C-alpha cells in the first residue's frame, strides 16, 4: 500500500497517542528500513535496521511499561513537506502527565522521514534524551 507523507505522519501521531499499536508502526517501514535516534537516550539504540528489528525493539519498549510512566493526554503533529517528494519533516508534540515527576509535561520531537514507494526507508528521530530520561525516571 502506497502512503503519502502526510498519511505516514498521521500514522505516527496515532501511534504516539496510543490509538494504534507499535506493530503497525513497524509496518510503515520498508523491509530494509532504518530507525535512527540522532540523540539517543542511554537505553536507546542509535540505529535499528530492518522492519522486523524495529518491530522487536518497540515490543521491548512496550515491555518496559513506558505508558505507565507517562500518561499521554494530547498529541499533535505538523507535517512539513520538502522540495523532495520522498522526504518529509514531522514535528510531533505530546502533552500529558509524568507519574515519575508527578507533573505535567510537554515533549516535542522532530523527525526527518525518507520514503520509497510509500514506505519509510529511514526515520531520523530528533528528541531530547535528557527530558525523556527525566520523564521515565531512568
């Protein structure tokens, strides 16, 4: 199934909000796709290569019970098209409650997403690892 850049970003927004599973996120990737954390937190791999490895990584994160540590209440995504039809920039912000900090939070990440035939070939995730570790109590 060929997806547009805007459809990809909306899918990511739904995944972050919990409306869709991480399994379906992995399905957005080409078989040889790469998920890269450009500023990885200590518990994150810098790069995860291949759709099935990406699926396994997110299964592991689900097992870490991240959703019990942050209660996501609202997620918004802004899609920024580029002059390359196979590259999109997404700005994804979620707001909620950190059960670790016992406080409200706002977390924004930028993603540069490269596509081929409607599948993600590379997803470069730029997020604040210091805030992430603080929210999760890691």
